[in-house]
């Protein structure tokens, strides 16, 4: 599953990047992420790691999943150069897991900044539920994030 979402906001790219460049703020604006905590770093992690709890509900169905995500790229926006943060699933239990990759790119616009988020999920579990939950959540999260960055 590959999903792309965008947001235009009336703020500087740096302000917007502060909210999407680290996973520790996602629980404040993304309802499907009710909790993020720092994860213990391990050798080979190129950046900080977080435990991210995902929770989705569709009618009477609810699912939760806990992922260990590591920031593998981090470039702050500077002038006209976009900023980019990439987070990838890296578990420590020695088992193979489905790929989760989230890329957040922030670039300047004439009136503020634009965020483009790309999510790749390489598994097969949850796909019908996940797709519906994410589509609904994207709309709601746009408003929450915009309210945080534009105040």
C-alpha cells in the first residue's frame, strides 16, 4: 500500500518541519498515533528511534500495532531547499517484519509551506481496514496540524 497526502500551511517551512521531522510530536496531531515513546538505540540506527502505537477503528472493528521506527534521513529546510525526514521500521526481535516507511517533505511556497507525506506499507494484514482508516484520518489530521503550526 502506498499513500500520499499533502498540506499547505501559512507558516515557515522550519515551523512545519518541527512538527513532522521527529515522531515524538505525531501523537499531538495524528489520532491514529495515540502514543509515541523514545526507543532504545541500537548499533546501526542512523538516527533516533521511537516506539509508535498505531490504532485504527472502523465501526466495531479496532486494531492496534506497535512499531519501532527509526529516522533514517533528516534534512532541515533551508531557504528554498526542502526539508525531508524519513522513518523506517526497524524491529529488534530478529524476525522479519513488513516494511513501513514514512517520508515527510516540507518545502516553501509563496504563502508559507507545503508538506507532502508518503507512506509505504509492505504487508498484507489490515490493508482494507488501514486504507479506510488512513483516508478518514488524513482529513482530520490536516486540520489539527494546520491549527498547531499556524498559531
